[in-house]
């Protein structure tokens, strides 16, 4: 078994463990909607649909970058892609580096046959642009799965804890800009759970990125996950970083203020439909969730359906109780701290 495949299997096993999750919340618990006792709406007529990158989604939600590159990942991707098709939401595969290096892994990412209509994202680590990858590899990742866009993920803390991590992040912005100018599809940049601040987001938008997923704290702690795999790093060091990062709410607030009218995705600990509603009201274009969908897919397709239906119901319930009949009206609602 290749080291990349072994890593994928280990990540699938380690990510759901609460011991490997951040000590910080997503930050949305401090923000509240004002309840409306007379919404003057028909609950069944509430419209949660949005348009993004030329596709219509029934919910402002993406099943975020998870896995692939191994048999276990292939089965998870199949379940999630089929759910994304049923519920008309977006889906992003995990890093396709394994399939670029080893073509025999490509079928673990090929989900388009299960989800012909969804908004589908290819995915590579941005750090690979400093280790031999360039426009050809990025285009191959997109073409491989017939993706609508490419996600380049940023993961500096994960890389320095990872036993085989790539640690040279110098000069990446210029290379991301080059990919944006030459790739046939839009480029989205995301963090893996420690947040993107407003200055970095502004630089990314100036470089030509179509959207930024702030992906703040509130879910998996990659320092802990990688420490479980790295015998050379003490658990003490991982625990020190379990509360590292920017909360998703703070990152979203700051990026929205600095980069108005930009496409911002709120990922990182987005667990409920109420979280989605708060994020949209605070300026997010879409939200993303990875770890909860991973746990559901590891159980069954039915659990993925239950999670999707719960998020949809909770979002509609929140919109109903603040009298927002569609996402455009939700964007105009205010939150208070309390």
C-alpha cells in the first residue's frame, strides 16, 4: 500500500474521534436572531435555493472536502455524491494528489456518474504548487472528475505536524494567481479548520480567486490528527494547538467587512441549519460541512439523508421564525450579540 493511501485511511479513522476536535467552537453561539411571533409566512413556501458558479442549489450548502484515494474513501465519496444529487447541494472531493501521482486511484474520486447535476469541486493542496504541481496537475484534477471548480486548500498547521508534511509555503500567492489566470474553471481557496483572516482573503480575491472558504475553528483539530500519526511529535504539542485558530464567525465577520460583495463560504464547525442561517445573515454566500457528513457516511446512506434533511428543516425553521421567505431576505436580517 502506498503511503498516500495509508494516510487517507488513517485520516478517515481519526477525524471522527472527538478527542481530535478543536477545543474552540465555531463562534456562532454568541449571535442570536430576534424571534418573530407573527412571521406572516407559509412554512412550506420558504425557498432556500441559491445560485453559485452557474448551478442552482436547493440549500446554500456544500459537503466539503473529505476523502478519496483509497477503497474506504471511494465508498464514502459515492454515498455523499448520491446524497448531494438527491438534495441538490454541492460536493467537494478530498485532495486528489494521490490520483495525480497514481492513476489507479482516480476511480476513488470519480463521482460524476452518481451526481450528474451537482456543483462539484475538485481539490488539491495549494502547498503542492511548491512541490512540483502546476497548471497541468490542476487541470488534470478538474478534468478527472468533470468538476465545476477547483478548491486549493491551505493547511500550514497540519503540514508542520504531519510526518511527511510539506513546510515551504513561501511564494504561494503568486502561484495561486497564475492558476487562477490559466485554469479553465473557477478557483476556490479554503483553510482546513484554522480560519482565513481578512487580509489573506483580500490578497486571494486580488489574485483572482472566485470564492474563499474561511473554514475556521469548531471541528477537526488537524494538529491532533497528525500527531496520532507522527511518533516524532509529543502529544503535548498537539494539545497546545487544540484551541488555535480564528472562529468561523469571526473570520466571516472580518472577511465580509474587508471584502464586501465577494463570494465567501462559511466552513468550520457549521453543524446545524441555524448555523447556516446565521452565517448567511452575516454575509456568507454558502456554508460547508465536512466532519458531520463524514461520520454519517461512515454509518450509512440513510444517516447522510437524515443529516441533510435535518439541516434543511433547521434552516427553514430559523427562516420561518424570523420571517424570511427566501435567502435574499435572510441576508437582510440582523443578528445581535447575547
